[in-house]
C-alpha cells in the first residue's frame, strides 16, 4: 500500500463513499472502488485518506508544437499549430496502444515538466499557437488540471482541443467539454466485444459521448478509428459504424480511418494495408458521410477536403502537410459558395502560414 505522502495530489472531483467504507470514483464508467492507498486503473487517481486525489496535477510528460492535422482535425483551423501536452496513465487498457510509454506509465519519471495552467497558456500564446491540445493520454483522467489549463487559455483567446476516447460519465463529460472548442474522439471499433476484449472497456459510453457532443454542445469534433487487421476492419463493421454516424450524428462529422502499426501487446498483427483504409473510406462515403479521410499513410486523394456541393478541392493535404488552399475566409467553396462544415478563420495556418508537418518539442514551466 502506498503512503499518503506518495499519493500527494490535488483533491479530485466525482467520487462518493460506499457503505463498506470504500470510495468509488465516478469519473469514468470503470467506477473504481478504492481502499486507502489504492490507485484506480488509470493509476493517476488514488485514494489518500478520506478523499480521492489526482496525483498528476501540474505535471506533464512533455510539450510539443504540432500541426492541428496531427490530432487529427482536418476541419478546425487547418494548417495551424497547436501546443500539445499530456500527463501519464489512461482509463482504458488497449492492447494495441500506440502511446503506451505515456499511457501505461507506472512511475512518474516521465513527468519532467512542472507547469502551472497560466504558464502553459503563456507559452502557447508566445509561440504563436492558436490552440492547446490535451492529448498523448486522455484528458478525462486529469480533468481538474485540463479544465484549469483550458480556462487560462481561453482567457488569452486561445482555443482548446481534447483528444479523447470519450470514456467518461455524464457530469465530468459536461465539465470537460464546456471548456473545449474542438475534440477528436477515438471510436476504437463498433462492437462491444472489441472494447471488452482489447480495451477492457465498453462501447456504449463512447457512443453517448459522441451523441452528447453533437446534440448538446457547440464543440467541433471529428472521429478517428484505427483499423486493426482482423479485429475491427470487416466491411460489415465499417458499414454498421458508418450507418450509426450518419443516423445519429449526421453527414458532416469527419471520420478518419487510420493505419495500425504493431505496438505494445499487439505485435502479432501486421500493419494495416492501405487498401483496407481506402475500402473503409468507400463504405463510409456510400453510407452518406461527406468527409472521410485516410490517416498514417501518404495518400493525398483521400486526405484532401472536397466541397460536398460541387466536388471542388478545397484543401489539399498530404498527411499533415497543407498542399493546396481554396477555401474563402469564412470557410466556403469559391466555386459554388457551399459552406464547408468546421471552424475556419481566415487563410490556412497561423497568420496565413501553414505550420507544416514539423513537430517541435518545447519546455514549459519549472522542469524536473
Ligand atoms: S478515472 Fe481512473 S480511478 Fe476513476 S473510475 Fe476511471 S480508471 Fe478508475
């Protein structure tokens, strides 16, 4: 059992006491029940005495300036730079995790940057970023830190972007997304079996998050599905997923099908063949979705944005690089005037200069 000193943190929200004396964390649908000194599955929320604490407040696994396309977001300030950071831990346990060094961290050696919310907002503003992304690991589990950083960013006119698996309960979901301007939600598959077997989670709460975003907020969001050969890439599953998105969220929510590479506990699967991504895209387009993209490969034809009114190419893209820009300043097609769904604000990038594919690490705060 860990000591109270080793579990130092800030008071966490969303928990209650059970009759048997344990404290139940109500932040995510895992509902961990904690005795004194125990950590939840996410490892960063723990019981210290008579409260649940967040042990990673103010501690980051690192900061990087990324292109917004890397989140991925193709319809939110395209070409702009975003200051990205995460902490440690995760509330899912995906065997195919592509960020396992951060999400599975069991000690905090990786948390090298001690950064107050205002320091992060100042660093983003000074480096010319238009937004800050809560990414690398899921902001749901560091909610108290994420919302404080987000408030500091908004006070400086910066936007906030959550990259999340959407595995969260109703009240914290509302608190987190009230501070967000955009999100990319990982829809890992479209079967409960996949979530149970490969993520130790469940699909239903993720679908609830997507419907919540669409119908109860103004948050711009896009969906990413990592296609894993033999696990979630069958035409029948892609058809079901696409039909659900079309019916419940509408045709304008962008959908990204991205390529898997063998990682973490899933080394026995081959990388996703590009043809699988292209087939999935075809199926989703046939279901009526207007903006469906391939990811983690070079394929400009399926990474560019086309007008759904007349078919004109509005934004050319090669992976994270903007190769062509034809949108009007208010996000319309110059040929037919149809509005492209998304959040657009002037020309591509920061003050008209696309950030490109660069990834620039930076130090924020006090350091270790
Ligand atoms: S946030 Fe962490 S501690 Fe809370 S229920 Fe989820 S996994 Fe458990």
